C-alpha cells in the first residue's frame, strides 16, 4: 500500500514536470535568436569545434561502447522507492564530481575551459547510465542507450525541441522504433546553443572557477531530475 502511494505521488510529480515544460522555457532558452547569435559569434571557432567533437564522440561512445558502464551496487529486489533513493545518491555523487571538475577547468581560462566539454559530457553520461541500471533497465541494449540520449537531448535543448522530445519520452514504448533515426547533428547544435553563454562566462578570468563549479553542479541536477521523471513516466504509466 505504501509503495503504491509512493508511485502515485511520484507519477503526479513527473506529470507536473512534463506539463510545466510545455508552458515555459528556462532563462537561457528564452534568449532571442539575435541575442543567441551574438553570443555564438563571440565564442572562438576552436571552442565550437571542441564542443562539436566532444558531442559526436559522446554519442558514438554512448551507442556503441561500454565506456560509461561501471560497477555499481544494484539489488533487483529493491522497491521503486528504494531505487529512487539510490538514484538520488548517484546524482549527488556526480554533482560533486562535476563541481570539482568545473572549478578546476574554469580556473584555467579558455584552454582548460575547452577541456571541460568532454569531461563534463562523460560525467553526465556515466550518471545517466547508472540511473538507467538502478531503475532496472539493460543499458547494454541499443534501444536503452537511445533512451538515455533522448533524456540528454530533452534536457539540453531549446523550448520547442524539448517539447517534441518529451512528447516522445511520454509515449516511448510506441515511438522507440522511430527514434533510432534521429538526426544527432541537431543534438550537437541544441546542446551547443544551450551552453554557449554559460561557457563563455566560465572562461572569463577571475570568475571561471566559481561559475564552473556552480554551473556544472546545476547541469547534473537538471539532468538527474529529468532522468528520474522520464523513468517515472515510462515505468508508471
């Protein structure tokens, strides 16, 4: 009975989250296209190249390798509530890692700031793979890897794209076959646009370490929250 009540409550939270995303964009998502273009133009080409390369490699590793799969404690007898407690521990652990990494690379200016992209992507994907496994899914399966990338894409994208991706997540069992043909170049552009302003600030002398620590932790919290709601909707509806 208590487990059923927990599931019901968490599904309501997930649906509230889902519907809230249909109505609003984040502060950075609400930037005008002109403002976004201005920001993009001010960022060195080398930075754009680093982001694009890092994302392409992340996608390839996510779909074809075991680089993001590490030994973790999993008990298949866990209740749904117990699984979520473990997921929250994982998110908090990766948030700490991301903060430390962001502070270190942020203090180094543009050169180390560029190194932050693949490192942060790796932390994010390891977190997602751990979350998927704790919820009881086989993340070695290609379809499950696609689902994890779908969550990633939906978290770091424009308002319009996010709405579309979350609609697919909500009806995942019906659309999963079609998702394998997604144009992942869109993911690269959406993610780059999402972090351009933030990463530019992180590369400024004197404030980079502080911004890197805060923002990287926020990114992991954002991703972890999205993943929990995505799995709740998928498993409880």
